C-alpha cells in the first residue's frame, strides 16, 4: 500500500487546481483518473480556446439548493484572481460578450498552467487507473484501484459531473458520497438543448437554422441571449441557460421582441400602411418562416386597419409571451454541465470538507453548485479547488 498526504480523484480542472495548489507546501500528492489524458474537457472547452472564467462572476451566476454556499470560495479565489493568474503565466486572452474570457491561442495553455506546479511539486498523476473502492481508515482513506492500493490522510473527490459520457464522465464521485451516507441531490443535465415531440416538433422543425435574440423565462429566472431552432427542438445560449432551471412539465415563456413596444409599432404602421397585412409588417421584425408559424391560424392575413383590440392583444401575447412546452432535453450526451450533486449542507463552504467525515473533500462539478454558461463553471473549479487546497495545507 502506497502512502500519501493527499489523494485527489479526478485530473480535471478542479482536481488539478487543488493538487497544484497543495504541491508547493511539501505534501505528497497523488492524482488518480481513469482517463488516458489529464484535463480532457479543458482541451475541448470553448472550441479549443477555453472560456477559463467570466469577468463578472459572482454568486448570482450559480445554481444550487443553497445559493449562498459558493460565496466564500468565490471570494477566496475570485475571477480577478484567475485573471491575474493567467496574466502571470503570460497567457494572452480576449473578452467576448457578457464578460467571457478566452485564450487567444489554445486551451492547452490553461492545462499547462495547471500541470506545471504539479510537476514542480512532485505530484504523481496516475492515469488509466480505475478506483474500485474507497474506505475510511483510522487515519485517513484507503483506495483500492486496478493498479494497487493507496492511502492518504486527506481525500479530495473531483470527479466532475455526468455530462458528455463519451468524454469519460461517470457517477463515481456521487457513489463515493453515497457510500459514506452523504446526501446527494439528484443530478440532471444542465446547459442542454430542449427537445419536442409530436405536432410541436413538426411545427418547430420548419424553423430549423433560424437564430434570433430573445428573452426566455422559467421558474422566475430570465435570460436574454440568442435562441436557435434545431431539427430536435431549441438550443442557443438562451435555451442552454434556462435549461438549468427548467423541470419536466414546465413551459418556457419566450419574448421574441424584448426591446420592442409592439403597440406603438403597429399603431405607426397602421397610420402609414393601413392596408398592409399583419404578417407582412411582422416579417420586417422577425424571420418570415417564424411569422408564418405564429400566424398560421389566419391572423397574419388581417389588414392593419381591420385589426381589433382583441386581435392586437393576441398578437402581442404571441410575440412577447410565446409559451413552448418541451417534452425533455437532449440529456447528458450534449449537456455541458450537471445540475445537482453532493448536497452543500454536507460540506463546509470555507473548506469544501465534509462536516461528518474529516479529511474528505468534494470540489468542482460533483458538488451541487452549477454555473451559468460563459466561464462560470471553470471559475467554480478554480475557487473550490483552491479552497480545499488551502484547508489541507493549513491542517
């Protein structure tokens, strides 16, 4: 049995952040992962450019049963700290909409930034290693793997979520938590496209390829970004964002013209072109195929001069409160994250340590903290990994 001070399960963003942050303090660290390569998701993220943080990252950008839990870790290692870290390593980056920060060159630079302190600090990274059992001992935790048995005083579980199983995602971290009697909030796919069935799918299929800016609302949350019609349903940033809040049976309320006062617009058009058909006028604001779908009951053929107050209200409802009811999502196959995970009530928000199991830590996506689209999930990986590392080195 090999002995270490710290064992980290998971060679992804959170696990490598934790291992690299502990390494300079002279502790022996082992990182285990069943994958053949460290940081696989980092390398493919952001189209290979890695959206490594968001300049405006704050507690409101995260989904959790306890919305306050992430505050401490985000304050310990903030987006500003992440930016300084990247700049210190000479990595050039650029900002896109909504504060999203990407590498100018390659996501590999972020991975190298994580691996460098691991190499310098003597961290052992053992890949292609499957963890079979995790048991508590008198002085730590004992892991049985297909490559041998390992023991450490501190165990950090950084196994990620269930999204993108073809990249090797598993439920190992959740199983470890449950094996120790910890409560797990049932995981569901997040940041994922919606699907439809039957007549609604047929109607939306006719719009495949159309993208437009909208505001979508569900369960008291709203996002104002692009929506994309696909052959399976709805995607685009707005739909991915709201999917983390949607639950089966919920309807999505879509405002197709969030900046438009349609009452004033239609009044003006009626004065200018009273004989124009409603569909013709709306096609000046929205894609023609979408207008045809919205007015397929014949409403679009009405001339503006003939439009009654009731019909006007009906039009405004369709434009500003278009209700769509998905039958589901595309699932973990295309989901970018997992919503749910180890219940934050089981953990210290300052250290990520399990309250009932000293020396056991959960960090990153395996915890019930899920970021919005746009660099927030990487920020949670850095913040939670750093919090656990600082707790370990001070213990």
